C-alpha cells in the first residue's frame, strides 16, 4: 500500500508541474492586474498559486498521517 501511495504522490506532483497555465485570480483581480500590465498580472497569478500550494500541502500531510494512523488501528483490531 505504501508503494501505491508513493506512486500516486509522484503522479500528482508531476501533473501539478505540467500545468501550462492556471488562472487563479477572480474576475476583479484579473481586471485590476491587467490594468497594471502583462508582467504584474503574471506575477500576481503565480503568487496566488504559490500561496494556494502551502495550505494544500499541509492538508495532504495531515490526511496522509490520519490515513496511516487509521490503518494501524484497524490492523491492531484485526490481529490481537
């Protein structure tokens, strides 16, 4: 099971890095950023995606730890 989770994790990371262009801005932020020019708009979009990655990474880590703990508890209950 650990090998399966490792393969899934690697696949998710690879897919995340292959995203060519992601629009993370709301309509108002996009309009404001476009008024500043193309460079600042791309920078703002990259910053939003970067800030979004940190909480998602923390949530993934918490979920993975919870999953491992629950599996360990279930294994102990099945094999006393």
